[in-house]
């Protein structure tokens, strides 16, 4: 069957024909048969250079032989036990050695669970109920953060989900990214009530929005003055901007860090990390509850540990960042040469093109972009064998498998697609 026929059959048994709204592409998505290196291959045999990379986890590309070998060895010994494994210990040791301000971790199954637990931990530690959330940031699909969220919630125009009681979101305070005055007002108007602010250090779920110089450090200082915590959601930036993540890259100290995606090597995982004092508030040591059958799943831990060890070797992250920078420079040159008033925004191995004449610093700026024209751009690229996330409000990623030949081919297709939608 071709992609259209597969989609029609899927719609009969899957909601909208997909298992996650970000996978819904008009008029229908392509169905992947396999992935190899920087490429995806669909059921019709067509190949695509992949800049989605499963929305971020596959920093070593598809079907990486090191990860595959490690997982195959793990599967040969069994794959789910409900008891501790040595791999969990090694994984935790690796993270605590490389990520600042993290003495202990707790592994869960998803980034959503990680941010949910981090917020619960912050509330349990401070004895306060309110949290501050950045507009356009996405921290998973749990109730208290699904308010003006990014990712699929923006793409499908559902920034506030039905089914969430007002009593749940009344303790969530929304402020724009890069706006210290708004944070100051929120803290003063809710004095002694704010447990924490949670933010992505780079907003990767409304495109790719960078913090202004010094912003994250100023946020941390202001929170500390009110005895509120900083939760840095590094599900996307963790082990992408460096082995120490955004904390090292931007020189900011978080109170609680959440990680995921790359940390699982393409398998489901979420990680919460903090000081010993904070983490020992979690069960079984303390009164803040967290549990899960698949917490620290041996396959995810094995794949994650293989990925992290590989990233540390031979300046792998630096090479990936250089590739990302070259791609962004090429895109910027193309846009300038074609006299298009668009913005290329990125940092190392993550980027986005905003169909917007102005730089984007917050959610309002992202929403001012031409999302319909962007979708035309995505479609043109797919026709030419390049796949980027099908939304103006997602981020593109580069892997170690994106070599110079791949980048050259991609830039040629980017240029042609941009010229075609200009007409």
C-alpha cells in the first residue's frame, strides 16, 4: 500500500490516523519503513534527509550501530526486571559527573513525567503551590503546564486542552520569555506563593527561541530573592549544547534539571536531577511520591548510556555543532540572496527558519510568523527529499550522520523550495 492508503486505514483505528498530533501532516503523513544515518525511507521506497530526528532524540542518527549493538546485547539477557541493574548505577554516575548541580537522579519513562515530577518536587520542597511557566514553552502534556504550551498544542491551535479543571491551572502563572519585568511582577504579586519557575533554556517547542544575553542568570537571581526554585527543562538541550547542557553553555545554575530525548538514545526516558537535599524528598527517602514500572527501563538506560559515552568521544558534540552552524549560515545566505524577510534562528545543532521579518524572542513573535507559508515550504522540501518537522513551531535538529554531502544537498533543496514558494 502507498502512504495515502496506509493513512486511510490508520484513520479507522487510530485517532486522526496518528498516535501523536505532531505527526499529523496534511493531506497525509508518510509511513516510515526504516531509518539509516541521516535518512528516512518510507513504505513507497522514497528517501528523505531527516532534520526532525524523532523530534530530537537521535543525535547519532538512525540505526546507529553502537547503540544497536548495545541494545541487542541487553535484549539477549532480558529486558524488564522490576529490580535495579548495574546499568542504572553507571547511567546515574555518568550524569551526576557531567551535569552541574545534580547529585542524584530519578529516571522515569518520558519527559512529561520528568517535568511533572520536578514540579511536584519543587512544591513539596517549598510548601508552595504556584508555579510560573513561560508562554510557548512545552513541558509535556500534564495538566498544570498545558497552558499556552508549544509544540503540537500550537500547531493544532489547542493551546489550552479541554478536560483540565480551572482549579488545576489557577496555580500556573504565565509570563513571556525574555521578559524580566513580567517575572518581577509575577513574583511580587504572588509573594511567598511561587514554588518554582519552569522553562526551557532555549524554547525548542515554538521553533527555536534563544534567551537574551544574561536572561537566564537574571531569572535565577530574581527567583532566589523570593526563595523560589528554577526548574530548567533540558529535555531538548540536555547533552545537545554540551555534556553539561544549557547550564554550562549559558553559565546558569538550576535547582532542578529535567532531561530526556538524547538521554535515552531513541528509547523512552525522562530524568529528574537536583541536589541531594532536594532529591531525597522523593520516595522512598521522603514524602514526595514517584514510582513507575518502567522507571530506569534497562533497554532505555543501555541505549542512553551508549549514546552519552559516544558523544563524549572525539569531540563529537563540537563536530555536530559545527555542522549545524554551517547549515544555518548557508540558509541565512540563501535567504539574503533571495531577498526574503525571514529569520534563521539557531544554536549549534538546533535551528528554525521563521517566516517573519523580525527576530523572534517570545511566543508572540513566533505566532506572528507566516505558518501557512511555512507549511508550503515543508511540503516542497518533502517533495525534494528533505524532511523537517511539519510546523513553524517545532525545531530542526542535526545529527552526527549529517555529513558535508548531506548538508550540501540539503542547502540546494532549501534554496529551490524557498524560491518556489516566493512565486
